[in-house]
C-alpha cells in the first residue's frame, strides 16, 4: 500500500540590493522545482506540497544523516524547519546553513506535516542509514 503524504512547505529567501531577484528565485526552484513563487519587496516566498525532488538531492549527495539531524533538531510539534545556503542552491546543491548566518541570507524552509506524522515523513524523504546506505524500515 502506498502511503499518502500531506505537507505544506513554506519557503522564504531574502533578496538583497546586491542580488538579482531572478537568481534568488532560480536558487529556490533548483531545490524546489514545483514551488509556486511570489516576489515581495526584498523577499521571495514560495509554497510547495512535496519534497520529492529535494529528497532525490539528499540521496544523490549522500547527506541523509545530516538532513535527519537538521529536521529532527528543528522540530516543533507537527512541523520542522531548516535553512539552506543560497549559493549552493543556485548550483543545484543542498547545503544546510548552521552556525553563523550566511552573509547573503538563507533560504528558510518550514514543513508542516498533516498526514501521517513528522517521523514518518522524515523517514520518507531522508530515511535512516546504515554504513551510509538507506535502510528500509
């Protein structure tokens, strides 16, 4: 039986005076190609309802454990959040922003899980690993 996932993903990224708005938008859509983006003064906002492409990038870059740590480390109830570096995103790479904020600002992502629950959804997009390989539950 295929599990149905219901999530709302909010994405925001600042656009500074020294940046080209379309490049920031490209950085966001590189990681979240199905995002419905809106341009506001000094900011790009987007919404998407699937992290399948993002999950593929996590698998390809072999950073599932890092992703799980970020997701569970920033969990609040039925939601989790994380920040990504814009420059890496522009180059089609996932690079979590930890520690000092990036000078260009970060892509902020907040995921609210409606069905089934946060743990199951994280296992879906970033499964647990053993010796660096995803483990089927």
